[in-house]
C-alpha cells in the first residue's frame, strides 16, 4: 500500500469522527447557552414576582374595597412562581401580566395613588424588569432557535438523536402593552 491509500483511509475514518465530535460539541454548547439564558429569564421573573406583594400592598392601601383584583394578582403571582417549563411558565406569566393590567387600570381611578412616591417607584421598577425580561427572553429564544435548528437538520439530527439532544420550548410572554396596560404618566419625563 502506498502512502496515498493510508491518507485516504485515514480521512475516511477520522473525518466522520471529527465531524461527529464537532457537531456534538456545538449541540452541547447551544444546550449550555440555553440553560444559562433560561437562568437569566428566571432571575428577571423572580424580580417581577418580588414586586407583586409590595405593589399589591401599596395599591391596597388606597383601594381597600378592590380586594378581588388584588387577590387575583397575588394568585397569579403564586401560579407563575409554581409553574414549571417554558410553555407552562409563559402561560402563567401572561396571567400575571393581565393582573398587572388590571392593577394599573385600578390605579387610574385613584389620583392620590398615582402621585404616591412608592407606587411610582414600584411602577418604574416593574417597567425596568419588564424591559430586562424582554431582552432575556429574546436572547433565550434566539439560542433555542439555533439549537432546535441544529437538532432538526440532517445530518446533525443523527448526532442529536444518538446523544439525546432534544428541541427546547420557546418562551413567549404576553407583552404588558398588548395585555392592555394603560399608559401611566406621572409628569413630563415619566415613562409609560
């Protein structure tokens, strides 16, 4: 046998093995990035959940007879906190967004509440958390899109199947604006 045959045989043996390793490593890297991105979403959701009791308490101080709305928001928070998985959690978080919409609509009826510094601060914090959550969700969904594409495409789907890599669920939230949250303005420089 000549050296040329050894090179050809080597390429036929090493080539597919190298491709398998590269594809496996890419799938693994995307899986790790998806886990990290989900952890970022979880951090933002926890910040969101932490605002609920303070917001409910503040609104409740002005609107004591609106207990049903306040109870709904509190229950939505509990449901969101207990939800597992991207799809279930997204549904629960959308329910919490609807609760926020009701809470902010309720606040529109109480001008003294809208003028309260604590309420304004909590409202601004919620807007910041919602913006951060939106960024984290977009990043997570981009990583999941890349992972799911690699898992579904041939021939990388062969490696994914052999190594147990599965597609992940996207995380879709109802936007607060889409949920009907009214624009609340506290003056000239205020955000909505």
